[in-house]
C-alpha cells in the first residue's frame, strides 16, 4: 500500500525541502533593515514594478482601452490555438481527411478574425 503512495510522499517531501531551503536563503541573504528611519519595506514600495511602471501611481491613473483590447485579443487567440494541439495528436494517429478539413477551416476562420481585427486597428497601440 505504501509503495503506491511513495512518489506522492517523495514529491511532497521534496517540495517542503525546497521551500524551506528558499525561505532559509531568503532570511540569510535577503535585504536587511537599513540605517535610520527608513525600513526595507518602505524602500521596496518605492521600487518600480517588473514592467517598469513606478509604484507611485495616482488613484486616478487609468489604462487605455487599447491595453485591455490587446489583452483580450491575446487571450482569445491564445486559447483557440491551444485547441489545435489535441487535434494534432488525433490527426497524427488517423488518416482522416475530414479532421484535416476541419482544422483547415478552423485556422482559416482564425485568420479571417485576425485580419478583421487588424483592419479595424485593434492591434495598433495608441
């Protein structure tokens, strides 16, 4: 019985070991408190984000509509392309012309949608 759960136990122990090692390294090598009144947390709040935007953004700061539009289009086309992977695995094992025609139709519709979005100017960053 224990033999069946051994991989799960090993994976859990490995996760706890790696997590503990990273936490210990963070305590040993991480930033310490600074001299004076400023703490490292106050300094970290002033650092820019990974994208380069300053962290002192006013509450009235608004992203443009084009940002959300490009993000939604990326998700839309990304999810549709993910659907092609299982079809590719099925197409490899079968010699069906019908499946190939369906894939070509699907990619054609994706291409038409991409051309439409491109012509409407939704991909232009303003």
